[in-house]
C-alpha cells in the first residue's frame, strides 16, 4: 500500500505508517518531498487513496499557530505558568478557611448553606458579581465598550476630543 501513498506525491519517500485502529478506518501514511510532509489516507482493503493533505495545514495547527504567536514566545509562556501557579495558590488558600465550615451531611465537596435571612441587597451583589465574571468571559464587555464608543462617545464633540 505504501506505493499507492507515494503516488499521491510523486517522488516522495515514505516516512511513517499508522495502521488502522479498527476494521472500518483508513491506514495513514506520511510521505515527504523536499521537506514538505503530506498525510495520505488509504483504504486498506482496496488500496484506494481516500484523501491527501499537508501535515501541518489542519484546523488544530492553525489554532496552535495563532496561540503561539499571541502568547509572544517565552514571555507569554511564563505569564501563563505564573497565572496557573497563582490559581493553584488561590484554590489552596480558599480551601483552608472553607474546610472547617463545609457541610457535614453533604458527603461531598459543597458550598456552605445559604442563610435564609439574606437581605435583598446582598442577593443583588451576588448577581452582580456573577455577571461581572460572565461578561468578560463571553466577550460581551468588549462589544459593550465598542458599542458605547460608537453610539455615545463618537457623537458628542466634547467626549470625542477627550478620547483622541
């Protein structure tokens, strides 16, 4: 079957073979020509080429390239590592005061029971905190700022001068 994979990219050399993991899956071949790797999917029963694509041209590779360039190399990696480490510290330091107050009848990790006599303003604060966390995660904050800029700031001369 490797001769069929080599036909897809004429003059190429077979570098890797990945056997089908099930009876109804294709066999994968990696062939190289002048430093360009191509993955070729071959039907193992009739030796028919099902598809052929350059190895580093998929959606995963595209997303990986975007994240590599956005993280700005080593500095971005260090920032991510620091953020992950601080997140772990926050989890551990949050567990310390929570552990003695955890519900004993829950039988699992759970939040402390909510008091029945909580004032309305505290409930509103909790809703506000939840929304303030949800909006940045969904990108709604950016859309809101851009809409505010377009609808309000750009139409009022005094504000337009302050923004520029």
